[in-house]
């Protein structure tokens, strides 16, 4: 029972910190809300590790690779700690699979973030379209919705592109991401 509690704590704290790092990376990459309260909160939460990492890992074409690398390393460390707590030992093939699985977990986390942003934006557009969160959510979801908005016309002045984007995100979670997790999970048993 103590092991389960430790696994729960490691998983939860690791996912939350990876989420903060990934969200910081995405907000900077999309150039959204740099002065907003969310960006300030993420900076205060992660500056202690991001600033030193930026001295070692340079940015590339406006991408904060240090933050993305730290998010991946957080996922990798979290997965390794969970395996260690479960009593599993890794060989070299297992370590490579664990590194790939951490990348897949990061992609899964990004898809869940996109889905949450789409749902919150859709709800806010009906309840309070002038909310202070609206510009932030619009900046985050616009690149995801752009291809769907080109293909799907408005139906009675209702934008159905978020619905189709959610379906596409769910398919990404079901097909490639789930298949990769299942394939890589075999190396870790």
C-alpha cells in the first residue's frame, strides 16, 4: 500500500510539472499571453530549472528547446521512478523504450491540453465570450482549428470546427499514441 501511494505521488507530481513545462513551451512557441497571469505563474513555477537549462541548451528558431527537453526529462524521470518503485529493472533496450515512451507520454499530454483548451473555449464562447481567458484560448487553439475551419463551413452561424478538432485529437489518442504506448510497454515488462 505504501508503494501505491508513492507511485501515485510520483506520477501526479511528475505529470503536473511536465504539464507546466509543456504549457510554458507551447505558450512561448505560439507567442500567446506572455504577460498574462498564467504565463507569470508558469514562469514562477519553472524558472528555477529553465533558466540554468537555457544556458546549456540553446533555442532554435524561436523554440525554447530547453523547456521542451526538461518536460521530456521530467516524463522520463517520472516513468523510471514508477518502474523502480514497482521493482522493475531496465536493460539497454528497456531504457531506450522508456525514453521513447516518455516522448509518447509528452505527446499525449499535449493532446489532452489541446482538448481541454478546445472544450473551455467552446464553453466560454457560449457563456462569456468576452472573458479575459478568451484571447489566450483563441491563440492556443487557432493553429489547431485553422485546417478544420477551411474545410467546414459555419452551420447556422455555429462553428463546428472545435467538434471535429476534438474528434481528431481523440483519434490521435486512440490510434497512434495508444499503439505506441502498447508497443513500447512490451519492452518494459
